[in-house]
C-alpha cells in the first residue's frame, strides 16, 4: 500500500531555502507556482439532507464515488485520463493498478470487488426500504425515489459488469440476468418512477423526475453498447434527445457562470446539479480527492490535516488535449512548482536522483514511466474539486452524479449521430462561453469525445465514453492496442463474488473471455 513519509522531515526541509537551486529554472512552459488563497476559510458550507427516512439508501452513493478502491478507480484508472504509477515500492499494490491501466483485466484486479459491493450495498438498502411498512418511506414519492436510486446502482452494474442478478426483494436470491435484461430493468424502473417523482426542484441529496430523465438520456445514448448492437438505433437516439429535452426544458437548471462553481467546496445546490453525492466533512464523509492525488509535502500547500498519498495523476496526452487558454484546464489540474502557505517552495527529501527538478516539488505533465520507477512528482494532479485550506480527509465538495452539462453533451451527441450536425453544434456550444474559448466550428466523433473528456474529466464517465466511441481498445501511454480483447468492454466479475455464490442454487458465472 501507500508509503506515508513522516511529516517532520518535510517540515524540516521547508524551513531551509534551497540556495543552490535557481528556482527560475523550475518554471516550464506556461506553468505557474501554486500559492493557494483561501476563499472558503474553514467554514463548512452545507445543507442538511431531508429527514425522510431515505438517508440510509441515498447516502450509499458516497461509497466508491470520490474515493479509492471502488467504482471511481475502476472507471478512471482504466481510462486515458487517470493513472496510478508505481513509484518504486510505493503504489505497487501487487501490480493491480498497473494491470488496470494496461487493460490486463482479471477477476482479482483492484477496485472491482469494491465497485460490485458498493453498488449492491445501495441496492440492498433500497430493497429493504421498499419492503418496509413504515409510513414515512411508503408514500408513492418515497418509493419512486428509491426505485430511481436502485435503478442508478443497477446502471453502474450494467455498465461495468453487464451480467448481474436483479434482486428486488430482501434475502431473495435470483438467477444471473443477461446484460440486455439488466438494461431493460433499469429503463423500466426509471420510467415507472417518473410519474410519482416531483416536478419541482429536488430536495438536497434527493432526486426529482428530471433526475430520472437525465439518467435515461445517458442510458439511451449507450443503448448500442448495452444491447450489443452493431449500430446506434435511431429510436434510442430519439429517446436520448427527448429525455435530455425534458431536463433542459424544465427550467430548473442552468449552467453555472463559472465552471469551478460546479465543483468547489461550497457547491451545495449548484445551478446545474441534478443528482449529487452530498459529501460533507461532518455528515457525509468519503471525498478523498486531495489525499488521493497530491504528493506528500503538498500537505503544506493546503495545510491539510493529514498527509496525502501521492497516487493519482493524469496522462500527459490528456492534459495536452486542452487548449492552453481553456479555463477548464486551469480548474482541472494542478501543475508547476508548489509552495507552502508562506510562499516557500515545498521539497521532497527523497526525490528521484534522475529528476532534473531535484527536491523542489514541480508537477510536470510528463511522466517518465508507468513502472517500476515512476517519478514521485511527475504528472499533472487532479484538482477539479478544489481543496479547502486545512481540509480533513473528508472533503465538502458535492460530487455531481448527474448535471446539466452532461445532459447537454448527451443531447448534442445523439443529434450528431442522428445526422443533425448543425443542431448538435449549437447544443454543444452552449458550454463554450465559460471555457474562455471560441465556439467550435464543426463536429466529428473525435471532437465530441474530446470535448466530453475536457468537460467531464474526473466525473467517472470516461471509460463509458471510450467504449461507446470505439476508442476503448486504442493504444495510449504505456497501454497497448487491445482490439483483440473485445470481451473487455465488460469487466470480469470479482472472484470474491464468484466464490461466495459457488455453493448456492444460483451461482454467478464469469463474463466470457475471463
């Protein structure tokens, strides 16, 4: 696991200015030093979720969404936008994250059992509440919210594993379903929930009918993959557009003027949030992003309570896919020389001897290698969900599971695939003003995929997008072309789950090819 370096050694080196190092030489390209301001202070901006009896189920979205070793890790580390390099003996973890990056998937690979268990944990909570006779959770609105939430967790299983058991009653075992059957179940549950869901703005941490429509727009856009079709069915594309329009035309959501406002620590009820994981440092723990990505001495940059783990960074090619003037690049990544709160360079006493930057921390997009000696300070770091000064491991930033920005992109892509490039261009350009860039002049599949990547970075959608755009098998940094492994559009079912059901009446069987 992660090696935690003693804070005392880091504090000691920051007290000494490195006279032998010309800091001007540390500046590369258009990087700037990180000297954070504190717009959020130490104030916890939060709003209580409703006391409606549904918290036990809805709070399950906090598990695996913005932390390591579960759904987020599977969706991101397998893609071309996030990587965990092996830094000597640090982050080797038996090679599980290296295999994830290289698409050498197997039933014991890291994160899979967490993604499976966290999803079924939410489904179990929903089933228990749906079977309850408690008047508080037995109203039509409450049951509709639970059916939406269960469908959301089943969408995750559908997308990652495909062939799973559709359990709708507590403690009742059922045979394993096909991927198409799971798709049909998710669709039918969302459609059944819509009539009883509120048409008004959703309560904090809950969902209304437009949350169901937003998830349907995602579901229909991916229907070709989920149904195993050779081409997109025009009827599915029409359905994706109609579902997106229901959200857009509701009048309840608008694009935040600044991209950062969607993700800041004070992003409670941001204008485009449709359905969120309501993280909070006191009442909703689990958002560990600063700890997952920052180098150990970066604890001093943000006065973090504990030491970061120096794990996640992004690929150089993905970082370079942003125009230098794109405000989203500034928001999404942390690059360049790093300073503490007093403006002093932070140092790494155990720096790599071959690192030309030496001891001063300088996050550079270029990474020397995936393994075995990835540089300890290489790679642009994941900064989309801004960090509070003095933050504890549980961040305040809500994670948008569904938001208007994605819905607009879903509609634009469906319009383009239907042959209406002009309307698609108009739709996708609605997102451009806040980027600081000019409107796009034309669209191709590649342009749409790239724009989705730039907009939705770190939102656990990249793996899904790459598969839909037939780019999942492509070679990227330290990952070969895997076109021969067509079965890998599904992840293997975790070996723990296979073994746990081996002696039952309905044992799980492994996905083909594994």
